[in-house]
């Protein structure tokens, strides 16, 4: 069984470009609009602060996992950098 410590030790090696396990598919990155109270138009609360982004990626046949998530970043360039810094995402491409 792999522990969190093992993952932290091996993650930098896994992140290298050229790793056959890296996700090379396309990622959609969207800025989530929040009102002045920190709510989305669907009523979900995220609070105020830095802009909120959401990303999701297509599953490639060789990957059995889907990836998506919400996070905050100062701008779109910082958001792309954040997604690429996630484990096994260093070679992803963006739709937009």
C-alpha cells in the first residue's frame, strides 16, 4: 500500500514530462461567476476573495480516473499553472 509519504517522495519524478502516465488530454478551464456575497447563480457558497475557477478533463481510454475541481487563482494564467502542477497533469492541454 502506498502511503502519503511515498506519494510525496515519488510525485516529483511522476511529474516529469514524458512520463507515460501523464494526462495528455484536453482540459476545460472556466472562471466561476460569484455574486458579491460569494454565491454562484446555482446558490452554492464559495465565499469572497480571489477569482474561483473550475476545471475538468476528458477521460482518455488508458485512464480510469476523471479529474475535476474548484480552486482559486489570481488570473487565468495562474489557474493553468495550478492545474499543470497537479500530479500527472503536467502535459495537459487547454480547450480555452
